[in-house]
């Protein structure tokens, strides 16, 4: 439907451009005739030079408009191709999203639990990296007036947080290994942690 609409728009633009070109040709022809009649009336060399210059200007404008028309045609054709490509990609994306939804619906509860644990691990790792970045920023650019004991307390606090993070991560990995072991003994294949 959009292709037909785009073709119609291209056709209309083409017709309008041809109509404008015909009007300009007619105006150009009238101008040429007008210039020639003036030439015959007045034999002045300065007027001949002026009229020749005007004629050349009109010719240059006409050539410029022709090149713009050709560019507009190419752009319209490219637009039609791009719209078709976009529609094709949109249909593929919709199909892939449906397939993904079906695949997720068919997952076993253990696999969903496994994915949930993976996302929790990723969140914990991101949180850890953020804490480290904050600590590095604090150590590398200390604000004036703070003592070394203040920074030592911050480092000690961060070390405790790191130890808590490691303990949480170890417990999650233990659960994942247990799930993996259970799945392996049941005949399922889960990626190695």
C-alpha cells in the first residue's frame, strides 16, 4: 500500500516537474523571442552583450533546474527503496520477537531460575564496579582538608563491602553449581560457570 502511494507520489512529482519544465521552456522561448526582437530594433553592441548575458543566464538556470529535477527523481526512487527495506525489516523484527516470546514461554522453571541468578550476578558485578569507581575517584582526587584517617576509614568500609559482595557471589555460584550438577545428572546441558 505504501509502495503504491510512494509510486503515485513519484509520478505526481515527475509530472509536476515536467510541467514546470515545459512552463520554463515556454517562458524561455518567449524571452528568447523578446530578446531577438529587441536586438533587431536596437543595433547597439552594449545591448547585444546585455541580451546575450541574460540569455546565457537563462540557459544556466535551465540546466540547473534540469539537474535538480534529476536529483529529485533519484531521491524519490531511493526513498521508495528505503521504505520497502524498512517494511521488510519491521516484519522480520516482529517475527523474531514472536519467536523469542515463544521460546521464553517454553523454558523450564530451572532455566528461568538460572537466568534470574545470572542477572542478579550481573547486577552485583555492576554495583561492585560502581563502588570501585567511586573509591578510585575519592582516592585520586581527595578534597582538601580531609585527613588520612578519614580515607583509611573509607577504604576499610569499601573492603568490608567487597568481602560481603564476594560472600554473596560465592553463595550464588554454589547454588548455580548445584543446579548445574542436578541438570547434568538429569541429562540437561547448561553452560559451564
